[in-house]
C-alpha cells in the first residue's frame, strides 16, 4: 500500500502561519496526504510560541519540527517536554529540554520522525548527527522513518542522504528557505530533497522585508527583522512511500501560492 507523506518548509512569521492555515488542509485533501510534518522554527521570526505551535498543529500538521532557533522563544521550553508532536533537533546537548524523535501511530502504521541539526557552519556544539542517526534508527519499531535535517551546508545534507540510503524512508533538508530542484529517490530507496524552501511572503528575502536585507548588505542597520504583507507561498515536498518495503517510490516538489 502507498502512503503520501507531506513535508512543509520553514514557517516564517505571522504571514506564513496564516497562509499555512489557509492552504494546508485543501492540499492534504487534494493530494490524499496521510501524514504531514511542518518545520515551525521561524513562526515568530526567531523561534515560536506555544500558541503558534498549536496553530500549526490545528492547521493540519501531525508533527512539528524545529532547528537552530528552537529556543528562540524561552516560553517554548516547558511546552517541549510535554508535547510528543513537537520535536527539537535530537543532537542538541542532553541538557536541552524536549526531545528529538517520536513514533506516531497512523492507523496501525508506525511512523518514526527524527529531527536533526547540521554542524557545518550552523551548530558545531551539537552531537554528530550521522552517528546519532544510527542510534535512533535502532530505537523502537517503525514502518516508515522520516528525517528533517535542519542544516546549512548542502554537502552535509547530501552526504546524510547517501549515509542513510535504504535505512530511512524519506530525508529532507530545511533551514535555507530556498527550495532545491534535486528531489529524487536514492539508489537504495530513500526519498530526498536538499531543501524544502519556506512558507511565507513571496516578495521577501528568506521571509524578511527585502529592504532590510539590502540595508544589512550595504553595511547599514536594518533593525528588527519584519515580515512583509502580501501574497505568500507554501513550499515543500510529497513523498510516496511503500508500506511493503518502508521505502520511497516518488518525490514531488510543491509550491502553493
């Protein structure tokens, strides 16, 4: 039996969150999505609040993943410990609140979701995501394994894809807010894309007012980043997974505007 799994790129600010609330459920119905993972670490611009996490969940997410801004809003720390569907990178220090993986029951089908963060130019203090992935794949039993690898370097993401090929059902990258055109199924059956893109304002620089980004590159003081009003996009990918093998048969990029 085949299952359609949707992964949604980083939610950026209130405009991105409102767009998710508007378009996610219609897309799920149209594409017959069985399970959805949304990266929500930028829902507040930097981090997210409990209310924002719950709005993402109410909009249709089965699991919400985070990244380098996981603790950008201090009030999220207590919520992380008690919320199984909200995941921060598993390879953060053991002193960090929350958890980085969970097994979800989809009508008898067990889906393992793992959130990892890259170390190349992003989180050097984190544990090695490659060796931690080995250990996490041995925890519990699951029919499918989905991995959100929140990383800066495309090389690190591509290497992880080859490393886990045949052992994970799907692996996607988040963090750069720019979608890549390399969606594919690896030789041993792992679905992959280097970056999903983002969910937020179209006329922006990574979800931020364009003039602020330009001012920063000119050497000025752009001030606190803002998200512009106007049309938004929701970017991500749909992975077709085979319950017989636990692997991927197709990957489709999506961009809902």
